[in-house]
C-alpha cells in the first residue's frame, strides 16, 4: 500500500472516530433531559428516549469500543495474513 493510501486511511479513521464521538455526545443530551425533566413531562420523552436515543448511544459506544473487531471481520484480508510480521 502506498503512502497516500495510508494517509487517506488515517484521515478516514480519524474522521470516523470524531463523528462517532459527536453522535455519542449529542444523543446523550436528550437522555439527560429525560432524567432531569419534571415528572409530568417524562411520558412525552419516554418513547424517543427508549427507541432512538439509547440504542444510538449504545451502538456508537460499542463501535468506539470494539469497532476495530468489526472492521477486521469485514476486511478483505485473509484471517492468517498479518501486516506486522512475516512467517519464516
């Protein structure tokens, strides 16, 4: 792989990481509103919080934590191939 492709890959990974961080932060704000809102307003926020905000936060958090494993599963490189060392 040439150097420009490596650089583009690093930029893409950095952008993806930043994007998932911001998604995680932005989707946590309504959850905080749900927690600290007056008790009579909670039913209005319950469905979007349960079915949109929490799942998106969970998926983005899992991707930030274990995304490298998912990328490895879907990579085109064979399982035995490794770029870090060669077998003698």
